[in-house]
């Protein structure tokens, strides 16, 4: 199979949101004969994108017969910028609804990383009939950690990087982002910094959004019981951004949920333990319950 590249899969759509039309970028890794689609939703770090978050996870899913769609949320990467004064999880869910409508997809599996997990839960609550299975990774907003003061050290560094986007601040954030920072290369730092600085308005708008509403990702804890989708919750035992016990809250609330905790793993399980993560997700998608 030919390897997919970012540029060859790059697409965009126009989606109406709150009286304006947003240009929304996505990558469509479509083998042409897929029966099911997995949409991947990235996290909220500066410079994040679907491709940056999930480039180690696309190929195995496509080879297993899935179409993989990577949505760049408004305010990230090549999508239009926005100030979010209300729930960003719900904003992203509305954009996802617009995208799956335009792609003509009745039902999709959703794999969300951190903010992407929060947004996947928002989508599942608003449009349950459009969801196959859910994979929530380091996110989902089941409430605050019972054990770790929030905002966590990781989120404080993330917010600091938005305010002062320097290579030093990026390295400080990435150092607590993953369990083993020795895997991070200078090339990865530079690509990430270039992504951030190429869209300064995204950074400024994230800071403005936090000022307008510090609680960008509301707690869905009381509504988790409404989610009927089969759900795989994945966490890093050493996550210093969104602590692992938040994952316990998710499986306490979502009736059809199970939890996998990776040891020696920070906030980026899909990257830090890519091979095992991919096998876990495929096994879940192919063998657990009905889609
Ligand atoms: O504040 C939260 O709860 C979400 C934080 C979050 O989404 C962080 C994600 C970071 C990345 O995925 C990234 O920078 O690549």
C-alpha cells in the first residue's frame, strides 16, 4: 500500500459556525474501499494538528481497512482561527458534525486525544446515533482529579507556551509531556515551533479564549451515563497534564467503558507506545461488541 502523506491527503471544507463560515482543514486517508471510518481529534497544545498528533497511528488503521480522517479543530493548524468564549468541546463537536455531514458519513468511530477526547464526548452526547465506538485518550472531561491539584504542571506549561512561544518554553512543556523526553528530537521541536509560529493568531486567540472563559472544557461527569457507545479509555500512568484518575472517573460514568493504562507513559500514549496502542485500538474496534 502507498504511504499516505500530509500534503496528498490535505483537504478543506467550509462550515457555518455562529454566523460565520469557517475554513476547516482535515486530512483524508481514504483507501477507497473502507466500510468504516475513524475520525481522529487532536489535543489543545500550541502547534498541534491531526497529523502531528497521529502520524504514527494512521497506517496500521488504513491497512486494517479503515478510512482515517484527521480533523484540525478551529484554532489549530490550517483551520481558521476563532476565539472560543463558551465550551470549546461543544464548538469542536459542532465542527465535527459539519464535517461528517459534508463527507456523507452516517456513523464514525472517534478517537480523541486530550481536548479531542473532551470533544468526542461532547459529540457523543449531542449526536449519539452518529457514533460507532469511542477511544478517549488522556481526556474526556469526567471532572477534576481527586489527587492532583489542577491546573496541573503540564497545563500550566502549555498555557505559558501559548503566552510566550519560545523554543525554551516548548522544550519545558515537552519535557513533562512525555515520560521519556530522550525520544524527542530537535527536528520534532523545530517542526512544532514552526507550526506554532506560522499561525500566531491561533496562539493569541487561545489566550483570549482563556481570558473570556477559563473553563474551555466543561465537566461532562453528570452526563457520562447517557453515552451508550462502546468506549475504550486509554491513559498514561505518568500523565502530568491530565492525571490518570480522571480516566477512572470516565469508566465509572460511561456504562460500556474499559480502561487501559500504559506504564512509563505521559500524555501522548498514541505516540509514546504507538505499536501497542495501535494493536489495542484495532482489537477494540474489531472485536469488542457491536459497532
Ligand atoms: O486542558 C485540557 O484538559 C486538555 C489539554 C490538551 O488537550 C493537551 C494536549 C496537547 C497535545 O496533544 C499536543 O500538544 O500535541
